[in-house]
């Protein structure tokens, strides 16, 4: 039986979301849910964690999530490799 992460493109999308979150300094499902809530999207942290860990989200969710994280550009560098650019104004402040 094939799982969602057996599809390399789903795994690639999942990694892009996690990389974008890491660039913002976000690492927990609660933090990610809070960012989405700021955009008016209410999702339980547990549900969000499951979706991301499985890679089971649609294209609309993927784009909404990237927009909420302030992703301004995705530069593909060959098959399933990319850099994510975050808008400077949304980067976490250094303390």
C-alpha cells in the first residue's frame, strides 16, 4: 500500500513548508497554527501537524500556508530541490 510520503512530490511540498516555517523561526504545530489564525484560518495544531507530517494537503492549503509565512519566491534548482525566499518584513526579529 502506498502512503502519501511514497510520492516524492508530496514529500518535496512537505519539506518546502517546513523549510519556510524554519526560516521564520517556527518549529511547533502551535506556532504554525497561530500564523494561519492571523490569516483567518483556524486549524487545530494537532490536525495541522498530522497534515504536514503526512504531506496530505491540497494545493490551495500549500499556497495559503506559504503566503501566511511570507514566502515571496520559490527558486527551483533541478528536480525536487528549491530555495525559499521569505519577505524581509516577515522575518523574525533578532533579539
